[in-house]
C-alpha cells in the first residue's frame, strides 16, 4: 500500500506560498517563481514539514536515519512544473517501522517500509472550450483541453509505503483507518480523503495459499502487481481491492497472470479501469537534489522529536481502561479522534460525575459535544440526572451530618447492634436525595464507626 | 556496459529522446547516435580510475540542514495575472494544454 | 574614454563632477552603437532613454554614494530581470519576460548600478565559444573572425569593447574565465556558494557559480564584496561572512607560495601560451612569491567527470522548458543542447547510473582530495585558462569532441568548488589575448584577488584594449 498525505503547514514545501489549495477561490493565485518552476528559481525546504515527516515516522515506529537527503524524480507531465519532482529516493527520513492492527480478535503487525517527504503536483482539469482556430471555420467549434492550476504545486506531501503484509481488503481497511487516526492525532494533516489530502494507492496481487497455517508467511510475492489510483474513501479502498482480487482470480484461473499496470477506480460503477500500462516501466532517473543541502540529525534532536509525539490511540485506550475503568469498547470509541478523547478527559477532570457516565453521554451522543463545552456537559448531566452521583467530598459532608444528628444509632452500632448501620445508611440516602451510592456510603460508614 | 566503444543505436537514441521529452527527426537521431556515442566513449575512460572505497560527492558547499521557517512569503507570491503572463495558452485563469487523456 | 578607467576612478570622477553619469552612459551606448553590430555581444539592450533618465537622477542625487551607484553594467542573459526579456541565448525563451529579479541583479539595482544590456552566451551555458547561441555568435573584439570564448562571451566582449564598465558572468566549467582570457579582461569564478544563484538560469546546479567580470582584479573585488553573501532564497548559498575584498589588495606577496603543475604544460598546450605562463611565473618571483612545481595527474579525468555530471544535471534542469507556463516548446533546443540532454539522460538511466553518474561523483571526491593536497601546502595554483588562443568562428562547432577538449583547464575547479581568478598575462604574436588562472582554497577570494592585483600593479596586459576600439 502507498499512501500520500498532504501536510497542513501554512506555507508550501519549498517556497513561502500559501498552502491552501482547497480554500483558494481562484486558480493560480498561490504561486511564486519556485512552485511555478520559473527559470532560475530555487527550493528551500520548510523546516516544519521536515519535522512533521520525522514525527510521523516515529509514530509509525520507524528508525530515523541520522543522514537524509532530497532527490529529483524526473518525469514529464503538464502538472509537474519543473519536469522533476523533489522527493526522496534511497535515504528517506524514516525507514523500517510497523503499525499493529487488530483484525477480528487477532493482533497483526503491518510493516512500514519507509516514510518520505516530497512535493505535490499542480491539478489538472479536463474541459471543452471554444476553438476559434478550428480549421473547419465553424462558429461554435470546440476543442478538448486540459487546464492546469498550480495552487497545489509544491504542497508538502508525505508518502508512506508499507511492506506487502496486508492480506485482505478488510485488513487494508483496518490499517488505513488506524493510520488515518494517527495522522489526525499528530495534527499534521486534515487527511481528508474527499479533498484529496489523503490519497490511497493499494498495490494488489493474488496468490494461491499453499497452506492455511502459512497464510502470513509468503516466501515470494507473485510476479506482478496492479496499482489502483483515485480512491477517496476507506470503503472504496476495500471495494476496489475486492474488485481487483476477483478480477485477478478469474485471470489466474485461466493459467495467465494479470497485466502489471496502473488502474483507476470508478466509484459510480464500482469497477477499476486500465489507466497506464507499466510495460514500459518509467525510468525516473533519480539523483541527489543539488539545490538542497542534505539533512543530518543528532541523536538528541531525534529524542527531542520523540518528546513531541502526543499520546497515540493505543496507549490512550489502555490508559482510559485503567484510569477511568472504561470498557475496551468505550475507550476505543472515545479515542477514535483526539478531539473527543481530549473532551472526555476535560469533562471527567471535575470528578463530579463518574467517568463511565460521561463516556456514556458522549458515546450515545446525548449531547452535541461540538457545541457544548466539557464543563457545560458536566452541568447538563448533573441537571438532567436525578440520581446524580455525588462527589466524595459532598458525600462525606452528608455522612458527617447524619452521624452528628443520630448519636444514638452510632452508640448502638458500636455496642454491637449491626442493624443500626442500615438506619444510618437510610438517613444518608434521604439527606442526599438518593444521590449517594449505597455501597460506597456503607464502606465509609463502617470505616468511620470502627 | 560502458566501455571505449559505447555505440548507441538509433533505437536507443529514440528511447532516450522519449525519456527527455524531445521529438527528433530521423536525421537528428542518426547524427546524435554518432556524436553522443563518441562523447560517451570518451567519458568512459572514467572506468579506468580506481574509486574503490571512495565516497560520492554531490555537493561541495559543505552545508547541511538549511531550512526556511513555515511562514507565508506574500512578497514573492505572484498574482494570477503575473503567473499567467508568459503563457501562450490560458483559459479563465488556468494554463491550458491540449487534452491529456488519462481518465476515460 | 571614461570606460577605460577603473570603477574606483570612475566613481571619483563622478563625485568630483569631472564627468557626469549621463556622459558615462552616453559613452557606453555610443560604443554599443559603434561596435556591437560587428561584435554582437548583446541580445537585449535596455531602453537608452530609461537608463539616461536614471543617470541624470544619479547626477542630481546625493553627494555620497556607493562605488557602484550610477555604474553601467551588463548581465549574461542567464539572470532573470523583471520586465526585461531574458533568453539564456535560446529561442526556447525568445519571448520570456521574467516575473521576478535574480538576487545578484537586485543587489546591484539597490546600489543604483545601471543595467545596460542582457548579453550573448552559449545557450544555457552549453559551450565555450558563444557560438551555440540562437542570436548569432559573439565576435572577439581583438579579431572579429574569432570567437570571444564562452559561455559568458557577450559580457567579456562588451567589457573589452568598452560598452560597459563591468559585467556579471556565470561559470559552470570555465564560462567566466575562458572568455575573460580570450578577451583580455579579468574574471572571477567564485567559491561554490559564495554568491546566491537565485534567479540565475541553471545549467548544472552543483557547478554553477555567479561571479564578477571587469577590467582588473581590483574591479572584481569591488563588485564581489557587494554581491556575495547568504541569500534565504538559495539554500546552497554560504553563511560565511563576506570579507572586505578590497582591503586585501595591497598586501605584499612576499612569502606567498604558488604551485605550478608542470605536467599540465605539456602536450596540447599552445607554445605561446606556455611561454606567457612561464613569464608570469618569473614576474611573480620578482614580486616576492615563491613558485614551486607540482603535478596533478588526475587532470586526465577532469573532462570526463565534467561531461558526465554537468549533462546529468542539465538534463534535469532543462526539463521545465515545456512551453506551457512560458517560452516555446522543446523543439527549439539547439543540437548541442539536445546532445547534452541526451548524454545526461543516458548517464542517469537505469543500468548506466552506476557506471557513469555514480562513478563520476566518486571521481569528483578524488579531485577534491587532489586539490586539497596541493592547496594545503600552497596559497594558489597557477595554470593556463585555455589550451589555445581564440579559435576561428565555426572551427569548434564542427567537432563536438574537440569542442569539449578546449575546456581542459577550466572544468575541474567547478566539481571541486574552489575559486579561480582569470587574469590577462600576454598576447600571441598575432595580438590575441592570453590568460592565466590562479586557483585557491575554498573561500579565499581575497587572496586570489590580492595576488591578481599585485600582478596587475607590475604588468600592463590588462590595460590593453582592442585596436578597433578607439
């Protein structure tokens, strides 16, 4: 699987142009000599984009080589202004990582081959325009053209490449969701697939399983692969992979191999279609980018980067279970995105309401958390719940009051009349309007009367 | 591979031209097959230089870790009109090229 | 002529009102009108009226101004100039009007220097004779049937022809030094990273350097201290502080050690050039420098290293010229340029990368070592600039391989990054200029300019001008 993610830095990768291609209301308004590939212009890398690429590598458990550099990937396309893309070839920012996913009840490790940084291309649109030069001389003659907008040209783009460890469309979907979640946790990209700020390219090949036991231990990959582009949601990724595997199986059963190629995904028809044959393999003629000095990290810089990584979903789930006594399901739902998880933690901080109750309110969406502050939610729950649980402090206060007024019952209990405690418990319940938790109250009473 | 008698065929020249996005006529291809080959043969003398255990040099400034801060540089940004000012073909603020058929 | 004078002299003349800036500008335009139809040094001349207006402003302006204020200059047509056509001598950019300014041009504009013209060159820097140009070859003012050298031939010929006071050239494998030597002017190839390349149309990025061309080492020092320095728009530009180059010029050479690579003065070198170099050696000895003979056997591989790496980088640098955003399409490249693109494409392609590109980058490391070995013991290395006097127009273009061999002495400094100053050191019996070069350690331009200046204090070569310029 190859995944491209646009970073949400304020400026572009190699120049100071505004990085907001989706927000631009006109084409070609966020360009400069650098990202338009004008003669004589030179790139200077964006420090934040480089740091974010390293952060993502670390979050995916990668090694960060101490030496790294940019390279030129040479190919021609109208949306590539310089005729080469500044990318990274043999010394990317991060290598040899992994991401653990859960498929059904099984844990599975997906290898991350590399994470590297590059620049996005411009955007092509296809249109039909009037053609006044038409040889037919007819009025209203038109021609098919492609239109180019370079607002996106030079936007920082991270590419993540996985090992060939993904065995099914479902594994792919789970992996992608988790990757998406981590990127959002790092707050380095919107990773919005509809806007194209996260783009998925599964590379698919099919092979007969020799033995069920060795399902994951494939010695040798099949001698072909098909890359699918233009996928803009996780479910489409799953569908495209399913479509392809069925197509490959049908071909393989005739004793042939599917053609190695790049295919596009047609979401309306739910099919893939041939785009570009890879028979004539592209020769990108990579070589070190002479305009950008290489990058060398010290070990302390890398530990500083590590310190910048926020608590990631897996760790947070475990902590929510342990710290707040949540079920795995609740913890998982709450940590799905960082905002919700942060919201939850702010709400439970006041400790007026048990974590479980807060979780329940958020998960079952009894309140619109996008409009309500965490404090507001706490108040709302308090107001709307008759049996609002009490804080320990409040409970103690009530208990102390009850004990002070009912000295007879206290004396009785201390003299051995155990039923007296039931009377005291009843008083606490009454005084607290039923908000006190019986078990907790009984425990406290027993302690106090020892 | 590369030796003193590197001689490229017209087919190889044609392939290179395609990679370099150059459209050449037959006469150009024939001429280039000779002159490119003679220069490649000349530079192939590098093969006789002993470079065992020698690192490659790609840059000589000795600089490392040169970055710019993540700030918008309004001064350098071009207006749409400036960006398009040298384009031969444009349409509604876009650069225009002959249709590229990749999708459908 | 005013333009015979040094920058300092002209500056003083302007301040003392011995002559006006208007007169100075009129003289340069006058010389262009008189000589350039035969020399063809310019591709684009800046509108005379506009420049004269600026000259008059200088005359009526402040009494205290910079040495370069009001000073006419020309640019090799490799620098982008906002609103002024920039062609790189190629029809691909025949109508390109840049939307921004090169850093070096902006620095000179800010000082009040006056741009006169955008000068002829080999297209994209691809050549050493200013014949590979879509604007007709530049003729050598010393002998109009001969080439001016290249690739910065236009700027060199323009200084020689007194159409400007100074020029900014660009040197990738001798492009400043070669025409300087053949036109009897002084030119400096700076240390890689010393001057910002932002806005200089790239030939081979890791070799390209931006440097001054003028009538003397002193003029070059004046210019360099104003154009050098870190540029946030060029990541490879050096943060090293910029010395006041002019303050080093008058240091005596006593005790300075100069290396003379004896093995480079043999086969292939014109005898008259060899003799001129040996005479210069004596001159240096007279003024206190110590000259010792050394050898540089690795030089045999210099052209091979250059003619692999430079085409590789240029094949990529020229990929942006697709005719979509500016200029015309790729069918307008000349045969020489197409050849270099093809060689580079081949040397980077799968299966050949290791044998060509990688091998050349390793050889480059050996060259760095070879230069370091000598420069750790000596202040400078002295050697010729060109193996022959200027060639007759058409001579080199007919044979690409011979054309390549003409760059023998100047192509090894760029892969290494070291600075090199080209200084006039004599004439052939046919009165064709001869130049020598002084190569120094990284970032020791002040020393090279010092040596060049001291030499020019005791010689008159650099003061000679072509017979036709009167």
